[in-house]
C-alpha cells in the first residue's frame, strides 16, 4: 500500500494533514497531503515505496487527534457503470486478505446522498468478497474499507486492529438521555468510552468516587458521574439542573473555575469551559501538578486557524509543568464526534 486515507470532521482537513505530516515524519516516513476543503477526509501520499501498513501499526489511534479513521490505500478505483462490485473486487485481489469489509463515505451532506448506493452495494459486495476468497476468518484484525467518493470513484483500503476506529465512518453514535441536562453530556460519555477501556471502568469509574466539574452548569458533564453514583463538586456561578441537584450527589459551588481549589484530592477533574485553550491547559496542569486530582478530562476550544499547532502548544505546556512537578502521566487526545470546534484530552497521573 502506498498512501494513507484519514477520515476527519469536515473543515478540519488541514489540521488532520498537519498532524499526519508530523507523526509520520517522526517514524521516518515523508510525503505530502492532498487536501480538499470540507471534504471530510485527507489523502497523504508518501515518497517511499515501503509498505505504509507498517507506519499505521506503529501509531496509537487515541493519540491521533483529528483522524476519525485511518486506512492504507493505493490509487483511486474507477467504478464501471453496472459493474461496480466487479471493479472493486478486481482491486481487492491486490490487497491482503481480510476478515470483513465495510462500505463507507465521508461525513458530509453531499456524501449522505450516497446512502442508497451503499445499501445497494453492501450485500452483493460482501458476497463477492466471500466467493472470491478475499475474506478469510484467519485474517484476524484486518478489515477492507470501500470509501465511496461518488457513484464512479472509490478508494479501497485496509485497516488494522492495532490502530483504527471500530465504528463505521469512525463515528461513535450515542443517544441523548432523556434526563440529560444538556447535549454536552454526550461529549463526556463519548470520552469515557473512547479513553477508558472497558476492563478499566470497574476501577476508574467507581461508585463513591469524587469528581470536580469546572464550568458545570447546567450539569451535562456532572450527569455522567451522577448516573454512576459518583459524587460531584459542581463549580459554576450559573444554575444547575434541579433534577440533578435532587440526587444528593452534587455539591454546587458558586465560584470561578480558575480560582476554585478542592478541599481534598479528588478522583476526577473535568472541564468544558469556553476559554482560551492555553488558559485551560495551564489550569489542568496546575491541578495535576499539585496532585489535586488523579485523572482529568477536558476540552480545548480551538481557534479557527492552526488548530493542530495550538494543541501542540497546550500539550507542551502541560508536559513542562508535570515534568517539573515530577508527575508521571499518560495522555490521550481526540477530536470526538460529539465535539465541535474543540478536542477532548484525557490525562491519567501515574
């Protein structure tokens, strides 16, 4: 495989490309990005002839910030009218064997018009893959992706379990809870699911823990703790949802989130304040360096330009503070589906 195709939120193509350029060069792979504004994907072309699958397997998906999905591809496949499956199958014979095949598009309004074609192609494509022997149960962890651009063109690629999303189009779709105080609750729910492995949730999100929510009102993020019977100190001058307060699990502190200090070390700190990202990064670093919390999940509201560069500045600031304080930590960062002009970062102090 020669190139990489990364799905992203429309409008974030340049940021996704900048990140791919940096992480690939750090691994010794160099190339250039093909970016179409608001397309919802990026093609990164490499100068080397080495197999790009090797690069993908070296990456940590939860530390690829702007990529929703990442696959290795070759050239664009022309789809013959009336023989689309056959065109794709011919190209698939050049790929490694896979255990499954997905048909996808970009997350754009134009691409939504292809939903009918996807339904039409899905069953015959899977049958064709099976009959041809391209799909094999022994090809564990390998998946083929058909990424439709339109009815005449598609990219055919490969993803590996070592570094990919396990959701179609890289989108984890969640249902808004009826009792949720605001739709922002889905951000924290997605963050928990993305950053905390299922086997760790029994130790990292435990009944009886204590959390602090900075900028809590009306309680969208606090709700995610309350439904797990975790106590919350909700810090905000604004009002909290009455139903949330009636649970007895929430203490409302009417205070400035930048000035509040906890009375004791808490298990979790969360923050979704609309402030400059560097200010939020400074605040999070302060909490972790002072060991006021063991874990933190927070959003950085990004500027309109050079968003990836801004994220790197924030992460560097946090690293410098925690290194100086002697705090070892592990972080993950992601532009989640339920985020908008922001990214979510999870830091676990060790």
